[in-house]
C-alpha cells in the first residue's frame, strides 16, 4: 500500500481492538469516542497532508527499502535534507492542528533504533538490525503510526531499577522462551497510544551490569493481549465528552498509562535484550531526535497563538495599539528562534555507521530548553493581548439559550462590523491553546525533564576547546 489516506487510517484503527479504560469504564469503541477521537483526528492530519498537492512533495518520499512512495514519518533520515524535512513537517502540522499530532514519537523511535541496533550487532554479533529493518519495511508498507513507549513509572527515584522494592516499576523481562520473551511493567505519558497501530518500547534510562532484564526494546501492535491503555485526565476532557466549548477542531491530546501485564513478544520483534551498555545510547538518541521534533511543532503552535492574538486585536479594535504590536513581535521571534535552533541541529548533523543521519544533540537540547521557557511566555503574551474573557466566557449552551443568548452576544460585541460569534470562537481557541494541560506540560517535560536537557548539553559540548580559546586569548597558552 505505501501511503494511506486519512479515511483509510481511520478504518485501520476500527479494525483494532485494544484494551482501554477511561474514567473507570472499559471502552469498546475508540475511534468514535469524543475524548479519544480528538487525538486521532490530530494524528489523522499527518495522513491528510500527504493527500494534499501543496504538501505531498514534503510529506512523501521514495523508500529504497520497499521501492514505493512512503510517508516520511516512517523514514529514518538518510541525508541532511531528510533531517531538515522533519522540522518543516512538524512546523506545518503544528500550525494546522494547534496541538500535538502525536506521530513524531514513533518516528523518533524508528530513527534511534535504526542507529543503535546496528551498533549492538557490530559489538556482539547479534541480529537486531536485520530484525529492525524487516519491522521498518512492515511499517512502510502499511503506512502505520507508532507510539513511543519510553517513560517508565520509576517508583522510588532514589533507587536504581534493580534496587526497587517492586521491579515492575521499570518494564523488564520476566521470562525468556524459545519463541520470545515475556515482559511486565508500565509506561507513563503515552501520547497517542490509541492513535497508533504499533507501540515501540525503549529503555527509559542508562543501566548497569546486573540490570540486564530492564535493557529491552521491542515493538508490538497496540491491541496485543496483555497491553492495557488507561486514559488519564486533561483540562478540557469533560467539554469534549459533552460535545461543547473546545475551541479547536482538533481538541486536545490524550496520554494514557500503558500497562504491560505479562505480555509475550516474539523474537522477531525484539531489538535489544540484555545489552545494558546500549540502553543509554538508545534513550539518548531517541531523546535528541524527539527534542528536535518539538522545535518544529511548537514553533508551529506559537504561530497559531500569534495568529489568535492578531485576530483578537482585529476583533477588539486594538490593531494599532503599540504595546500589542510589540507583544506580537516577541511571540514571532520566539517561534523563529525555536525553529532556527531545530533547523541548525539538522544542518549540523552527521552520518552514523548504519547509514542513518543523526542530529547535533547540543543544538537539539538547546532548542528544547528554549521551548520549555518561551512557550509559557508566548502563552502569557497571547492572553495579555486577548483580555480577561479568556478565563470566564459563558458556556456555548448559554449562548444558545433563547433567554440570555441574544443578550450575551449584544454585550460581547467588539469592534464595529465584527460578528460577535467570531469573537467568541476566537476566545475559545485562545482558552484552549492556553489551558491544554497535556500539551503545556510537554513543553517542559516532553522528551525528558529540563535538567536532563541541561545535563545532555554539558555532556555533549566540547568544553576543552572553549577553555583553550580563552587561554589563548589571555596569553596563557600558545
């Protein structure tokens, strides 16, 4: 097949039967549940854009593995141009959906595995890389979406995995069989696990000798027996379930906790099993790719916020207010700095022994630190421009009420000639962009904590060259 349409994507999810719980109830229909359909629609945009003439050349490339056109979300980068395309696609999608499209995490797993499985085989003579390449062909042929199962629940964070009172707080191998392995554990913050056909599991941290059972990477269909998706809360979920007041065509993302209750994994789907020294490399590669991905999509979201602020200036009659114009400038320069840093991480990339290209990790992490701070400031500026009704606009049902609706619209009139309904809709969008908790938190913690970003920069930066440059200028060293 190669490339799916959005309609085919939705139908492919209908054929799956994952085990799902939400608000204490078992969910049978994932695709048509309004709380879950919101995120599925956002992922569907990655298929929708591939159908559009203006984006097709960017979204689609020819695969040398299957000799067919494929979606770039299933293509590890084979050149600097591919690294750059990742960022551009994510920005376009950020502008289009105004939230998380949920597909970059799986792509980032594919990128990391395409590098590390080769390295493991070179050291140990294992067969992980050929297995992974067969899996990659499978993903490309079907145009499937993958979810990244990386973040373990971790238990007592002062203890290593092997010292935990309950070892299950880190996903681990509990049994080895001739035909495969059995795993147990849970992965938190699983963005889009129910929008995905496959779940790709990676280790969450560096591991030591004696922790071989935790050094495991594999992929399984998201409806595999024993995999349980428990959908958590978000800021706007009750409005989604009630069918009102969400403020965005794509609503908000969802991030289940995914439990692996003694799940069997056949050997042909296992890409790491016991090689502890490669756990850190896998998570580092994934994290670097994912932090670069954020730079594209979050700059696109700031574009949406700046656009919403500009629209409210038009609707409120404040288009000529000088300090509002300055705030728009501040929003735009934050988006462009974030975008530029992610592009720079691409242009400074290099080719790995497997043939896949890897980004500059320092620039990718610098981008993510910038995002964690500046997304919050962009939200503040947007709200500053929009005004206080972002917080307490009456309900959609009040506007539809025959008694108070006309009065509300009378008193919510803005600039002359502006339809109050447009002003109301824009307020709702701004509220959603500001309050979408899962996405706002991911601005800070997505791809790791801010401290992890800083430590990576310190570890990966060439400190000696900086010190030598200063000593040369001071006349201390030649």
